[in-house]
C-alpha cells in the first residue's frame, strides 16, 4: 500500500493521537506498520494516554521492530511546528539580481553560449575577458563595476597558445587572465573530484569577475544526451556560479542541421542545442550565435548575429552583432568590432512578375479578405520585400479590391478578377 504521507507525518499524527489531540488524517492515509498503530489508537479514543500506550504496545506485540516503532512515536515533540520559511524571510538573505553586463551577462547564474564550431564563441568570450581585464567597458557603453578584475578561462580543449595569441591581439593584461589546464597527458574532467576541487579553489582564490568554460562537450567524460549524465555537472556549475557571484559562461555546441545547411550560418533554436534539454533548463540565460549572410554568396567570415534564446531574469529580446576586423598590431590576426544593431539577413529580390503571380495565388486561395500586414508577412516568408508586394499589388490593378477603400485599420485585400485571368 502506498500513501501520500511521509513516515515523519504518520509518526507525528500518531503521537498527537496518543496525546489525546484531534486526528489530522484518517486510516486510508497510513501505510504499515503505522496503519496498525493508528487503528489501535482509533479503537479507544477516550482512554487515558497511558492506557492508549498499552493498547498500542499490544497491537505491535508480534512485530519484529516493535521497540523502534514505539520509540519513534514516543520521541515526537507534540505540537511542534516545523519552521517553513516564507518568501518574506527568504528575501532577507537573497542577493538582488546583479549584472556584469545588463541583460547580457548576469552574475551568479549560468549563461550558455550555443553555436556551431567556427562561429566565434571563443572569440566572443575572449573579447569579454579583455573588456573585464583591461576595463574597456561593454559595447553598448556600460562601464565595468570592478575595473581590472581577474578572468578565469577553463581551457578544456587544451590550446593555451591560441588563447595567448588572441589575448595579445587585444593587448590584454596577461597578468589578469588565468587558465585552468589539465594535468599532462589528461583532459579536464569535471566528473572527477580532482578537477572539481581545482576549479573551486581557483574561483575562491582569484575572485574572478568572469569565468569561461570551453566547452560543455569537453569538460566531462560522460555523455550529454541523458539527464542523468549532466545533472550532477550542471548542479555543480550552477552552485559554483552562485558562490562566485560573477559572470559564468558555459560554451556549448549545436546539433548538425539538416537540409545540407552550413553550420556556421544556421540560426539555432533551443531545440538545436546538443544534448539533453536539462542543459538549457539549468541555464538562466542562453545566447545563440551564427553567421549572417549579407550578400548573394555565403561568407563564413562575414558578420555575426547574437540573440537571446532564453532569459528568465532580465528583459527579453536583446540582439547584438559583430564583425571581425584586423588586430592593430598583429598582421593576419583579428579582433571583434561590435554593434548593437545586428546586420540584416540578405534576401534575394525576386522579379516583379513572379511576385504578382504569387500574390494572385495567395488571394485566390484565401477564404476571406486578407489584411495587407498579413500579406506582407507572407511575402517576407516567401522571399518578397514589402516594396515588391506593393508593386505587384499595383500591377494587378482592378483585379485586387480594397474592402474599405484603402483606409486602415479595417481595410483588406480581396481578389476581384475571374480565376481564369
């Protein structure tokens, strides 16, 4: 028999009944051996306490754990109220939500950067590190709260030479940038107590303003596809982020997109991030990063678009963009140049005749007149610009009617011609 009540609640209810207090529950809520105890006390509700105790002892006379059962009941402090903490009490010891960069990088929470390999995730994280270490401020002009603070980079992929060169490209103060590297011949594995302990010690000793872990797939020996594989690791990282109360970035990869799309130019959703959904569930902020095609031909070195996929603690809808520009003092090397207005995705303009054919089909298929705004959105999805749709509308002339003489907001478009036209 199963019961909703925990053993502690059943024992407390029995102790209260033994003391002559009204019962909070009835027999169907109890499981053995506590059900036997309840029935014994329920049979003699008006007996004095010592006689109820005798009845209880008789009911358990043949039970092998009789002494333990009676001891648990008699040890209960009757009328004791467990201290359940209200939000008002909890709020007194909770930190307010703070930001390293407002609406981009929270303090004390896990921030996930998801993108395809080669999209520039590591570049972004090193650019952030430079801004913290060299007190450069954020791309939107926000200042640093702790100028010149330390940054800790967990280099699970063990390529310190690359990080050194990128840091030099920026003119970063290398004395403020710390790498956590694996022991010789090993890879960092945060499933091991040795590496977890090392990370905790470095965070507490260095008091960094930013921690970067590159990447989830490289920092532990277990898989990513099952909750059981990642729950312990992510719980550890979220606790450490809270203790450190700094920016905490975990770099992550996406699944290979279908349809033959080039990975760097694929715009991922939360569902496209690799592994179990528990990964994104544990992060409070999730960013995606992809290459924007700004011309007729794809260019993997083109500008990037960063957009929030999940934000449970700040204002939604933040978008950023950046391009690669030559590093000032290192030929052939690059740094990032940011913009708070991301580049626009290239859409090839289709010929006017095809747009008119498309608009004719849309209006013929419609079961009722369509609002111009809805037609424009459908056109955008089909690859036609706003101006192309209006030119097609004008070209069709009297074959398309306005339902309200063209006056917003109630005007709609409908087909007025013969379907054979």
